[in-house]
């Protein structure tokens, strides 16, 4: 059976899951969310800083994007520190998904 345009396949493999959604990092980009849902969260690490001889993410770009059209940004902001950026992004994602229902 041929795939229809817009059908999304699950990429094979194991993923880190957080609140029942995949969390994937490639380079300086972190993606969080289910591609079958309306929106996903993208965190882009823009810079790093040294803390006790360790390189840690510093400036983070936060984006909620349309999962079917990645060029369509729903909400965007920035935060210092990966932890704070991720927490803010998860809240934004949950709010956007509730409004989409």
C-alpha cells in the first residue's frame, strides 16, 4: 500500500521519552514532541559557557513550530540555561496543544 502525502512514519530506534513524548538531540538542536500532534518544541543552543571546566549550554532559542510545516513558527523566545528553556518550552507546547483542540 502506498503512503499518502502527509503520513508520518515513526523512525525506528529507542528515544528518550519525557511525559510520553520523544526527546531527541542532534548537535545543537533539541526536538521535543510527537510529530503526529499539531505542534512540537525546538530548542536551539546558540552559545555555551564554561562552568567548572565543563562546557554547558547558555543562550537557548525556544520555538514552538507546526509539525506539518516546520517553517511556521507559532511562538518564539529565548532563555539562558537549558533547564529553564526546556521548562518554558514544555509549558508553551502544552498551552499550544490545548488551544489547538
